[in-house]
């Protein structure tokens, strides 16, 4: 059977090559995207029984999910019954530190973790051991290294166990090496005992430094654990109303927590690429149907010689399976070429993408897709073979019913292809319009001609950092040719992730207003130097800006959002903000000015209430406005920093405009993917429609010749061809518009101030598809208009 199918396909090389390449395109892009989906979303976490692992976070009306206060974590661990074990570690931005003594100072990411973390996850260390409960209780200065750091800095030397390393002012003994594949959290370079955390962070509930994970007890599901944690949160709110009145708790599977932000974009891409595969199947189905017409006499002869319907269907299915297998093999090859490109253009924050590859699961998916496609595009031909009229076929009659079935199949192909292409092109159009709107969004500050960098200052207090910046670093940078101004802030705009919003947030009050205990509003806090607003071009709205004379004085500047929300219809300048509202002695601080809102968290998030304070933190973000290309200043700025702070690792040095654009990396990646799929869908649609119309014209040669002989003009025949396919095209557009709207609603989290039924996108999509159909119909229509009447009638 296989040999016979192969011979049959080799006798039709053009058909076979076209079908194989069409399927290869569809299966190839699907295999590549599935490889990404599997690596990021589906591949089980490399921990013991990962399905029972959950992430627990605290909630607040201003923050759907944020870090946990240490006393709350200790209470959760003692009060909950749904969990077999619970562990904590400090969040990503909290323990960034500098590794000294091994070549160039390197900024590394440490985390303070409880001793329960590694046993809870079932992590097997490469070398050494984890710290114990006793060692954690005694605050032993120990460290575990990530395998990646161990290989990079210590040349994978096993004898590093027992050696002492220096992290800024701390000396720690290495006791173990954590395998990179099992590293948790994945961003950590170094793990140290949680007990080394500052005492006030462990004891005061207004600070939220911890990420918490837990293992569900056997038989307990996430919903049951969520219900229990909600009750515990309410009890804590009653017991500690000053800090916990508005604090809740949320429980999520750990896998969903890790991939939450990128999951929607990947699933949207997968849905779109699946539609592209269906388009490929529709095209191949039409090719197979056309070939079956040319082989109808062959099938009839087989039937006359004794072959039953099942045997005929088996022959056809074997050929189609062979086509699909060849298409799948070529598709896997194309996917292998595409994966490095996906890895290159994908944003760096997509988790687990470093393990992307053609795994056995991916190959199984590709083979399964090929088999399903073979059945889909073979189905119409198999049904035709089952209903074949032996006598009619042997007489080679163009019977009306057969002609009608083929005409109906061709029209159906056009409806399906137009509808599928409508969905994919609309999705790409919506993402493009959304992305364009984000780029045009007024962020409130000028990123052009600004150089940004981060300079962590080891072993410096806030006062020493301020003195160093004011008297040493800032003067050196100002003296660099091309520098117009320099300022420092507590972070670079657009670099805080959504999980770190509480890092620079604080509760506050307003003098003269009363808030219920634990229900104080929350504002973002920015510690800046006087030239900050001038450097970023942020305009003053009321009052005045900071001056050098304000150094050491408690004065604040507000943004418009906070002023509008808490000082409606009045001038806030001269009034007072109350800080430290959950401490025994809140401090009233006067307001000296109001500045315009800025979107310094992300382009797609509205400005949050923000308080600006005059200060310099040891974690210093420098912003330098230049009169020249800011990139040209990088060497001189590096030298200036090194002259003042030789051991300071310089991080994230780049033009601020580049950082703003990089903040849209995930959206840009989704746009690129859907754009490629939309282009592929348009090409497949054009090819498919052309094939249907060309075949229809070839079947109606005698009819067109007669019409021509009876006086029809060339433009009449061209119009007839176009009109015959106007109704299927219109039906495809209507169906496509409906499905595109549903698809748009599913991707609404990726859209910025845009309706899933955006009129401009729908209009462009309709116009594109109508033009595609018309262009695809032109050549067959022109051919119909040039038919030789005598020649056609003789045939």
C-alpha cells in the first residue's frame, strides 16, 4: 500500500511538491510556536510533584498581588491547614548586591530564603548542601550559588565549597551549588539564610519583603486553599486593623504565577497559528479534490475490478498520510530553523525560554498535527469515493449533481479561507493599532537625549551617598563635554516590574482628613535630586521645584493625580502630607509644588499618585541630559563613576529612549508573531482562492465558449467569473468579522484603549481580503475572456 501510494505521488510531482510545501508551512510554524508554548507554559516545573505547588501573595485595593509581610507569613504558616509546608524568600529587587574579589565587580542577584525552600521543592544540589534550620536560627553567614554563577565566576570548580565570598560588606561561606534547571527563584544567583534579614523587616507588618510558596496537602485543591487563606486574612485584619485592614490573600498555582504575564500573548499566538494551519489544510484539500477528479476514471476501473469503497478509501488515505508525513518532516526542519530566530527576538523576561528546542513532545505534536491534517484534507475526497457512481464515472459524464457538489466545495473553501484569514489579519491589525497608540502615548517626560545608568553604592549610607553625588560624582559628570544636566533618582523610569510596585510605595495621610485604621491611601515614592524635573523635562504646574537649599528639609512635591484626588478644587501648595501613618509618631510634611503626571512604570498604565522627596539613595539611578548623542557619552560617564567609586558595578547603561522602547518588548514580540502569521494567512488565502477560481474556470470552458459564441463580450465573462465568487467572499467576510470580534475579545488584555471591533482595523481587513480575492480572480477571469470558441467547442 505504501509503495503504491508513493508511486502514485511521484507520477504527479507538481501536485505532490505543492501539497508538501503548503503543509510544511502550516506544520512548521505550528511546531515552532508549540515548542515555545511547551517550554514556557506546559513543561512541568523541575520540582517534586509540581502540580501541588502554589504561590501565595497578599492583595490590596491598589495592588491585585504583591509581596507578603514577614509576620503575616509566620502567622500563615502556623494557622493554615491546607498546606503540607510553606517557605519564603525575599523579592527580586530587594537583595541586589555586588560580588567582589573575582575580577571585575559584578552585580548579582541574591535572595534571602528560609531553610524550608529547598526541601519543599525537592531540589537536589549539584555539590554541597543547603543550610539547616539550626544554621538559619543562628544567622550563619552561608551562601548557595546558582550553577550559572558557579560556572561563570568559579570555572565550575567543586572545591569552591567551603570558600568565602564577599558581597559588598558581607563575607559568606559557600555551602552548596544549585542546578540551574532547578534554581528557584530562577533569577537568583545566590541564596542566603532568611534570618539575616533586618530585624524590623521580620517584625513590622507595614513592610512587605517576602514571596511565599507552599505545597498543598494531598487531596486539597487551590480553591479550598484560597478559601482558607481568605478566612485567615480576615482574622488578621481584625487582629491588626492598623496594617491589615485592607490586606487579603491570593493563592495561584506556581506555574501560573511564573508565566502569568506572558501567557495571554503566547496563547493568542498559538490560536492564530492554528488558524494558519487550517488555511493550509483547506488549500491542500482543494488540491486533493482537483486531483481526485482527474483520477475518477482510475478509481472507477478499480471498483469495476472488484475493489470496494473501503479499499478505495484506504488507497486515498494512504496517499494523503504520506503527503502529510512529508509535509510534517519538512515542517519540523523549518521549525528547527525558526526556533533560533524566536529565541533571538523574544523578550528576555520570558521564563524558561532558554530550554526551547525540538523536544520529543514537540515532535509528537508535529506528527499528531500531520495525521489530523491528513484526515482533514482527505475527508472530502474520501466521502466522494464512498458515494462514487461507477457507471456515471466510466461514461465520463459531467453530471449535474457531481458538478454541483464540486462547485459547492469550491465555494465552501473560499468561505473558510476568507473567514480564517479575516481573524488572523484582524488580530495583527488590532495589535499594531494598540502598539502604535502606546508609542504615541504622552509619558509626561522627555526620554530623548537622556542617558540612564544605575550605580549601586557599596557600604554607603544615605547621607554618604548624597554627599558623594553632590560633591564628587555630579561635578565630574557635568564637566563632560555635551552634558547639560545630571540628576539622581531611586530608580530608572520603565524598569520596575509589575511584581515590584510596592517596592517604592508607601501609605500616607492628609493633614485635616481622617482615614479609617488600615485604610490609608497608597502613593509611589520617588527620591530625587533638584535637577530631576529639568533633566526629564517634567513641567511644574503649581508652587516651586526643589533647590539645593531644600537639602535635609522635609518638603514634598506631588504629581497632579495625587493633588487632584486628595485636594480637589483647592491648591495643595502649603498644605501637609502625613507620612509614617502606621507608626506611633506620624510626620507632617509640607507640600511646596505640584508637577505634571508621568507614566514612569509602564506606557500602558495610568500615572499613580506620586510623592517626590529630595534625597539620594545608595541604589542610585543616574539620568544625564545631553546636547549630543547620549550613547557617545557612555565611555566618559563610566570613567567618571570609576574615578569616584572604583568598585561600583555600572548596570543598565543605555539611552533612556531605548529603555522606554524595551518596556514594550512583550507586546512587540506578540505583534511580530501575529504579523508574520497574518502575512502567511494572506498568501495562503490568495493561493487558495486563485486555485478554486482557476479550477472553476477550467471546468466551464465549454459554457464560456457557448456564451461567447452567442454574443457575450470579454468583460461580460470576466464579470461573470468575479460575480460567481462574490457571494462566498461576502459570506466569508461576515463569518470572519464575527469570529474576529470573539478573537479580539479574547486578546483584550493585549489591547490598549482599543475596541475588539475597531472600525479602522475591520475596514482595512475587509479591503485587504476583497483586494486579495479580486487579484486572485483576475488571471482566471482574463483566461476565461480569451477562450477560443471554435477550439473549445471542438474539445
